[in-house]
C-alpha cells in the first residue's frame, strides 16, 4: 500500500532527478492530488444535498484542471507543470469566488499562493517568479471590490453555504500544511545531503587515499596548532618521522602494487598500535609521522620501539611471495629553544637520517648541537 502511494506521489521522478527538483515535483503532485480529492468530496456532498448541482458541474471542471500539473510532471515538463498549477489555481479561485460569492471564502485560497512560486521556482525562471509571487495580491483586491458591487452568480441556501465554507477552509489549511510540510521535509533532506557531502569532501581533503591516514596538508595544519598550544602551556610534544627501509627495492622487485600493499599494512599497524590522541599521517611516498602529546620521552620510546618490532615481525604476502620489511625512526622533542614546528620537523628528519646511516631498523633521537 505504502509503495503504491509512493509511486503515485513520485510520478515524474527518476534516478537522474536531483533532490531539489524531486521535492518540487512531489510538492506539486501532492497538492494537485489533495485538491482533486477534496474537491471530489465537495462534489459528493453537493450531489446528495443540492438539487440543482450547479456547484458539482463547476467543481468537476476545476478538479480535472487541477490534475493537469500532475499530468505534465508525468510527461517530465516540470517547469510547465508548476506554471500551470499556479495559473490554474489563481483562475479557479477567482472563478469560484465570482460564481458563488464571498460566502465560500474562496478568495482565501490566494493566501497559500503568495510565496508558492518562490518555493516552486527558487532556482528557475529568474525574475518571472515574482510575477507569480505577487499575483495573488491584486487578484485578492479585485475580488473584494467585485464582491462589494456584484452579487454571486449562483445563490445557495445558508445551510449548504456553511457546509461548503467548512470544506473550503479545511482545504486551504490542508493545502498550506502539505505545501510547507513537503517543502520543509525536502529541504531537510537536502541539508542532510549537503552535510554528508561536505563531511566527505573534508575527509577527502584531509586523508591520504591509499592508506587512510592523514595527509601532509592536514598534518601541517594540526601541527601548527598543537605546537603553539604546547609552546604556550609548556606541555610535552614529540614528533616522530619514520620511513620504510629500502622501499624502492620493494617496488623494483615486486612492483608498485606490492609497494602499495606494504604501505597499507603500515597504516593498519599504525591504527592498531597508537592512541586516538596520537596523530599519525603519511607525509611522503614511504614516509610517515606520529605526533605525541600528553605523555613523556620514556613512553614515546617504548611505544615507537614496540611499533618498530611489530613492523619487523610482519610478512606481506603478494602473489604468493613473502615480503619482509623494516623501518627507521627519527624522534625530536619540543624545547623552549625551538621557535616553530618546522624546526621540530627538521630535527626529527635529521634523527631519521642518522638512524638510516647507522644501519636502519632502529630509532634515533635528535641530539642537540
């Protein structure tokens, strides 16, 4: 049942339809169908109560006119559908008001119409949407003047007028609620989609695609903030730079796909061995870094050496071939003599160079000169 209703409401929408347009299509479809159903109910009441059925004849014509926008959506003529809806809505309201007089309050149908075009054509038809937006105001004034000088063309008894007035008021209320309810729902969906896309783009901008670790851009931004905070608070800060020993040999011997698999393995081990507060990133081809805060030198050395041994013990299997690797580490610590985080990087890089020079697969701390 729900699927059937959904298909009826979403007529004219396909997989290529963007969410904003889909919301507008559904809005027109729902309002057209709601108006059609309620007008049919008014016809049924008229059929049983009134003997002449003047109202039934007029409303039957109006009800099918209100289905034209629905048909245009089905034909994928989306802008024409919305234009037709607003034009026919205004014409139908004026026609009903003139024929049956102001006792039915049909002129108040113009209230939801003011502003509907801004919803329907927010990104389309340019300045023309203001014509539709304010069309309801002069029409309303025209009807009020008409009522003052001209009686209704069809006079109905008082009891019948009360019943139809009730349905008219209810239809106005229902139309307004449906219109703004659907639009709000679609706007919320659009905002959620935008939020998700922004989050995704932000993640893509900050994360290395191959390893899933933070990239150099993000590390530089965060390191600048962390350095300033640590410098002001005189708190602990350590930077570790490490790379894979003889990584070029891995690529030359086994191929770049094997090299990528090795890099991914390093990233996986890093995620498993470091705290969430430890910032780990890939800052070059086979070069990585770790930023430690809220700890001390002894713990940093212990954690880094455990990580080094974990890498050494791993075996990467690629095309039934076993690849063994090791890594070298350089560590620098924040001191009051260091003026910028770039100096911290230089010191860690210098310590890494010494670790590789001394035989690789080892840890070296930066030594003050």
